[in-house]
């Protein structure tokens, strides 16, 4: 049961991040004629995504588990008892938010470092 909840939490967070990354890539494509600017914008946007994920991780206990995508995606016959569900789902969501915040921060750092390298070797 814990594994299903963790996988569902990761699916929920990565789906949201995927939409964010799609928007970032679209904007970066529009700035493709100026690569350093595109990388700067992409890096700052990924940092913003990381910050938002950190905020969401800090607030997982303030959201009712019944209104989360994780609870909705779990089939009715596999849901944990409601007395336990709040804690289990909150921990799984917090872990997923932190994992993807870390990953987006790494991507942001790589983009910004690449921007600096391109500017330095022009």
C-alpha cells in the first residue's frame, strides 16, 4: 500500500512538473535566437519551479488528503483507512515534492552555468 501511494505521489508531482517544463521549453524556444538569454530565462524559471515545490512540500499538512490527486488516483479498494491516510499521503507527497525540487534546482544550475560558459567564451 505504501509503495502504491509513493508511486502515485511521484506520478502526481512529475505530471505537474512536466507541464511546467513544457511551458519553460516553449518560452526558451521563442528565445532561441539569443541562447544565453534563453538559458538565463530557463534557469531562473527552473529555480522558480524548485522554490514552488519547496513551498508545497512545507505545506503538505495544510491540505486535506481527500482533495489531493494522490487520493483521487488510488482505487477505492486500495485506499488506506482514513485515520492513517492523512499521514501516509502527506509524507509521500512531501518526499515527491522534495525530490523534484532538488532535480529542478540541478537543471537550473546547469542551465545557468552553461549560460555563463557561453558568455565567457564568446
